C-alpha cells in the first residue's frame, strides 16, 4: 500500500535532530510497549510481515504524528482486536470480559533468554536457481499493491545493478497476507542516486536496496 | 518548521501519562488472559536496556580492525563471525558488514520502518526511526550528515543501504590513525554507535572520554 511509511526521497520533514545522550527508553511505558510487542509475537497469531502491515496501515495522520512506541501499541491492539484476542471494551477496562483464545506459546521467564537469542531467521532452502546474477542490470517493476510490499516507491521503474545474491528469503508480500512464505531469492541492487531522483539528488552516491526476485526484471 | 513536526512534539510530551495508563491497562489485560508472563516481559526489557547495545558492535569493529582473519570471516559470513563473540538474536539473524575506506562511506537506513541490527547495536535511537532521517538520507545524505556534524571529503562516494529486507547492515568505520598498538578493548572505545550506522566517524584517540 502506498502509505505514509514509505518515506524514501521525501523532503518535507525538516532536519534530523539527534538527542544527546539519548536513553534507551523515554519512560517506563516504552519498556512495556516493547516487551508486550515482542512477547505477543510468540503467541503465533501473526508473523513479522503481518505486524509491519498493521502499523503501516494505521491512519496516516496517526502514523505521522505519534511516537514510535505509540504506533507499536496501536499496531498491537489492532492485531489482537482483528483476531478476537481482546475486545474494545476490555482494552478500555483492562479486565477480562471474554475468555482468552488459544495461543501457540507463552514464553516463561526461564525460556525467554533463549527465545530472544534464537531470533527468527527468514532464510529458506532454495528450490530454484537464482534468476539474476551479480553484475546484471535489472529494473525494479512498477507495482502499487493494496497490501504489504517492501519495494519502496522511490525505486519502482528504476534501473540498477545486482551487487549481491543473498539466498532465499521469506517473501513479505504474500507472508503479510497469511498466504505462505513463498521464499524467493533476495538481491542487493545498487541504484545511482541521480537515476532515482534526477539532477536534484546529490551527485555520485549509490542507494542499495534489497529486492526479492519478483520485484525485478531484466533491463 | 512544519505542523507535523510541531504536532508530534506536543504529543510526545503532554501525553506521556496517558500512555502510562494505556499501557498498564493493556498489560494487566494480557496477563489476566494468560497471553504473557509479566516476569518474562521483564527479561525482554532487561535484555534490551542493559545487555544488548552498541558495545557489542564496538567489540566486533575493534576485533575487525585488529585481526585480519576475523575481518575476513566477517566478510564471508558476518552472522557467524558476530556469533563467535556471543552476539546473536532478533534483528541480527542475517548480518552483513560494509566497510568504510578512504573515498567510500556507507550509511544505513530503513526508509520503510525501523529495521536495525539489534544484536550488535541494541534498539535504534529515535532519530533513526524519524521521518526526517528515513526520508532524506537516500536523496541528500551529505546534508543529513552535516546535521550530525560530519563533513566528508568532496570526492568521497556515499553508499546508502536501505534495509528493505531482513538483511541487517553494520558499518565498519575507518580505523583512526594514532591508535597503532591499542588493544581491542581500547580500540572499542573509539567506536561510537553512530560510526556503526554511518552517521558518525570513529573517535580519534584524543577524543576518547576519560
């Protein structure tokens, strides 16, 4: 979906303002927001791509004006509401009103360090040979799907060069719809910044974008 | 500068107590429903507040500077080489290092969200997740670098790595001169978080805080 999250190349947001000696969390609620979001992932009711889509498809004014962990909390609530894990009234009261639904896993204190260390690798065994080779010129296809995609608008239709073949990775566009992992070869593609943005871009720079095979065609 | 920015600042501060309440309410509900164990959530907080952070990445960089064989292993398979030092886990499953050299500077971003190599850098700072950084660094990286006080030579080529997939990029900054016989532990003190994102350079030996 062409949403507010797809920001690459926009110029309207003003300067970057790094905070000196920034703490890891700004307030205790941010700690719990992180922990609940990570913790609820183990319930197995959604995957990484579904949760990304939940956040990026929040109302655009919300997405652009709320803080990062406010967006996380809103995304988490949305995912749980959609699946009947909680009700709007329960979110208001904080009290159980309808029974919990079955979840895949509730990680205990003892299990959590290993669960975090294990991570969630997305590389999968290759079934087919890669469709592109290092050094090959490719064009990013022009797509505007309603659902989730990791092909940013600023590279669509643009020509670049394959610089690395990474292996087969879970394909987010289908995984985000719950339509399966459908792993595809993943490539790092180098785009000249003036190819992407024309003469107004700073000259001589390269932007590397990781693209799945079905985002690319021979050029 | 603009309404969006002003707006977000208003929210960030005046609504903190609202968020405290909202998040507490949510957590008590999730606990009552048996979806999470609150003590296990404490482990998540502690992990990312104290155990996992840019000191991990600094150790990787210092070793890469000091040990050619290790650097070679990082180039071959960064995830495995980083795991040698005990750094594994979420948002670090598929690591790649990118090396700054004279004339070549690398910067990492996630224009679509906030992808960041947690296992070596911890959680990302607010600016990394912010609209100004995500939007502008791909089109005007020099201008963004100037906001961090970094000015590169005119001839230096900048490569911006947009983390659109699950590959996570760690910048190996250039080793500063004047630290020739330093141990890895000493060298790690030169390696700032921003130097491993590419929005900073490694410190010079005389810049290390006492």
